[in-house]
């Protein structure tokens, strides 16, 4: 006859040898005979948790604790089971009770660290994590969990050190290897991540997770086709791994295969309905597909599941932008930034939106830009100020000029960058391009041919990009994109080049100490006022940009109203620019021309929420909703340009004027009525007209704006005249004179360089 003690010993022997079915059989037989054996409930709970039967595991762990509540290991096992069940509150209670019985228990401490990290309570997570390391300095899990918490807290360097310490203890600790790969992916350090993920695959060549991580790093390194194969292999190995479907969806979306990307995201959500990242990424995709209303539902659901995750607020803010809800968008970005202060994209988005909004004046906008420098540049200031560049200080030698930018593809920026790359005089300048372009296209290929040296940087960390710029001995490093998405401005914070320049005025300032100069037209820097709200020295250059058009659709000589239809006003601007002041101003024009209609064409205008809100805003000023035509974005750039043929007069936006859209209207012979503002963005239209010799289209007050728009709409002859002359006025101006612009810009670079040489 086998005693209970002997039976338990047999069960333990099976358990330790991995013969789990045999062990379970013994444990259950023991409990049939003696149902109150606390040790057996504890062991059976551990076994069931290891085999994925979470609910039953928790039940047995609870029973063990009820039978003997003074055993710390029982409480730890209960806590582990509750974590697996998603009951974090009760799990924390179990771990705290364990610590009361056994202070300094490293397992309970690192478990509390992990729970707080997953709840977004990062200060608490870091505190528990440090205690865990002190209690168990030789335990790989303590360092690994602290590394994860440090990563989430934005302390990338400290997280890297923690993961390295974990792997020094156990080089094959899977969680730490995976965490390190994810961290290096976030740091855009594909080179450092690749050997780590290869180690994971060497250890487990049939691991779906390892193949998924390999795909992430291959994608980061720009090897997109191979990455696609890795994600597909991960899914073949484990079709039920939601994370792999998410990664596949992200890659498909990046390749503009939106329908397939949507299907992959929906598969991830079907497998894991409580998957915040999949819900968020599908929401972001639907925003791109002009389905903002659907996107909001998904993002709000994601936030209900994970209210402490900063990227969710970032994505939600971008959808609010698409719906024209900028107040809510800025609030969402601010919330993201509060949760993750180094989330640079959220901070830049605030700076993009605030100038669109009439409730902020120029001083408030400038203060927001300064806050960017204070938060994002501050960690690098001391080191940057100490940098000593050893570039040859010959003031007249040929210069190595670097352009560091995203969006070097089919994007509005191309029309400013292509003529510059083509026009630089190679006896004066060697052109080096640092391109953050995860989705290159034929325009990217063309730009690459025009550059002397080209480096893709989307797979590199900011630190590595800065090191590359320095190693390339760049003399002048230029940012031509401002604070728009993927700007990589924090690279400049590390001061990799002796002279650093903000160019094209996509933002009124960088807000950073790192930039020496901001290139601006004197027409924008009126009375030196731009200098009062810029951290850079303003370098005045007549016409601060050059542009070109690769297509020139025929201009229809007759305006629409010439055929007897009511006048057509329009705006093809970013709908986010439709501030309250802008709507009120346009409504005054429409009221004065009661038979007219207003066409608004842009991304997001088809969303029901956007349309309802915008019609309501105009209705509040007495404009009937049916007078607004909200049209979807064009299928092609040529279709977009041709759409101007159906417009009599374009109304400019305030306080942020149109830029490229104003030039496009003029290219198609359609006048844009603008009003002179105080800020840089409120003077773009004025600068274009002064350069082109058509200053009569810029007014000095809102009353004059209304009068001019009304007069033009009723003056068919004048509209015909503009259709005959505006394109030629553009072509004849320095706005399209590439040799003039390049000569002036290179002269500016030369003088900037001379000043640096003299400063040494």
C-alpha cells in the first residue's frame, strides 16, 4: 500500500522529469483520497498553468492558499496564475502578501515590476524592478524585467544595459533576447539587432516568434521582400500567433497593399480581440483609407483595453486630425507625450497642428516649439556643446552638404528637392543625402541618381545616423522638412555637423539650439519679426525655395461661371487648416455671393463625422449645408490639378496659408485670394504674389479679403485674364528659376561656412 507521502514523491519525480500526464494522474489520485492536501493543490496548479489551463490552475492555487496561507510560494504561484488570467489587481495582492511573509523575495518583486509595467504604472514598475535586482542580482529575470520597464519608460540606454546584464547571466534567456531585439528595433539599430535575432533562431529554428522578430529586423534594414517571407513563415509555423499577423499587416500597409493589410489586422483581432496594437494599427490604416469614423471606434476600444499606452493616443490624435477635431487631436498628443516624453512624433504633431488653429497666437505657438527643444533636445545638449569638429577649416574649398529628410519619394517635397539636387554645382558642393524612406518609389530612385552619396537611414538609430554623418565629414547638414512626420530632428541634437540649417520653412522654427540658421525669404521675416520667434539665426534669401512641375495640364480658358452657372469657390488645402476663423471668413464671402457654392476637396472630407461637423460650422454662420460640396481626394496628381478647371476662385486658409496648394492653383490659372498674416505661415501667399508680381491678390485685412473674393467671382473677364497669365507669371519668377536659387543658396552655405571657419 502506497502512502500519501510516497505517492506525492512519485508525482514529484514525474513532474521534474517532464512526464506531466503521469504527474497529473498521481496528483489527482492523491486529492481523491485526501482533498485538503495543500502541497498537492499547489503542485497541480503549477502543472496546469504550464499546460495552459489557467482557470483550473488559479482554482487549485487559491485552494492551496486557503488551506495554508502562510506559505509564500503558494501566494507567488497564485499571483502567477492570476497574471496569466489577466487579473492584475488580485495578482498584485497575492504578491504583496507573499512579500509580507518573505521580504525581499525576488520572484514576487520582479512579478510586481512586470504587472505595473503592463498597466503603464512605470514609476512603480521601476521601483519594484530595482528592488528585484537588489534581491536577486544573479537572477536573469530580475534584470530582464527591469530592462522591459526601462524600455517602456523611454530610458533606452539603461534598458540596453539591463538586457545585457541579463544575458551575461544566461546568454540563452529567451525573454531577454526577445526584449533586446524589440528595444534595438525601437532604436532603429538593425545592425545590432540582427545577430541577436539570429541567436534566437539558432536556438529555436522553428519558433514562430523568432521568425516574426527576424522579419521585423529585415524590414527595418530595408530588406522588405525577405521580411515578408519571414512573417509568412512565422504564420505557417503558428497560424494562431496574432502578433505575426499584425507584423504582416504593417508590412503590407507600408507597401501600399491596404486591402491585404486590413485583412491581416482583422485576422490578428479575430485571434486576440483584446489586442490593442492590432486595433490601433487597423484604426490608423482606416484613417489613411478615409474611414475615420470606423477608425475612432477601434482606437477608443484599444484605449479602453490599454489606457496607459502612449502610441494609442498618438494614433487617436491623427484620426481626430482627419475629422477636423484639432482641439481633441492636440489633447491626445499631449496625453501621449505625458505618458512617453520621448515620443517625438507626438510632440511634433502638436507643433504641426497648433499653427492651424486660430485660438493660438504666434507667441503661444513659439512657446510650444521651445518646449520641444527643452524636452527632446535636452538629453543631448551637454554632449553636443562639447563636440569638437575637425573638418578642414579652409573657407573656400568645395563643401560637403548633407540633406537629412523623410518623404524623399512621391510627395509634395519632391518638387522643391528635385531641382535643388539637380542644380547643385558639383565644383562647389558634394551632395550627400540621408533618407528616412521606408517605402521608396521611382521618385526615390531618381533622387538617388541625382545625389553624389546616398544613405538610407530608416533602419538606423539616431545615434548611428549622427555617427555616420560625422564619419562622412559633412560640413553643412540641412533639414528640409521641419516637424512633419518621421523628421529625425533629434539626430541634429547630437550636433553631427559643424553647421546645421533649417530649410524650406515647413515650420517657423525648430525650437532647438542645434540649428544655426533658418533660411527664410525677407518677405516672411518682415521687420525682423520672424527672428523674435526663432531659436536659429534667420538667413534671408530672396525666394527661400525653388519649385518645378513635371506636368502641365491644359488650362481651360473659361472660368466655370462664364457658362452661366453660379460662381464656384474652393479650397483644396489640408482640411485640418479649416480653423474657426477661416470658416467664419469664408462664410462672409458665401453670404455676400448667395448663389455661389463652396468646394472643399481633401483627405478625410468623406467621413460622416467630418462632413456633419463642417456643415454645422458653416450653418452657424448662416451658410446652408447644401452649398458645400465635399469631395474625396483625387486618384492622381494630374486629376487633382485638372480639378482646378472647375473653380472660379480659391479661398486661402487662415491663420495658416496654403503652400503647395496655392502654387498648384496658380499653375492652373486660378487666383487664390489671401490675407496678410503676422506669422510666417500667414505670409506665404503674400510672399508668392510679391515674387510673381501679382500683389493685388493679397489683401491686408479680412474685410478686403471678402471684397476681393466677391469682386473676382463676379468679374469673368478678370478671371479669364488670370487663366492666361498666372502660369507664365510663375514660370518667369525666381520661384521657378533653379539656377538663381541654387546660386543664392550655395552662396548662403559658403558664407555660413566662412563664419564657422573664422569662429575657430
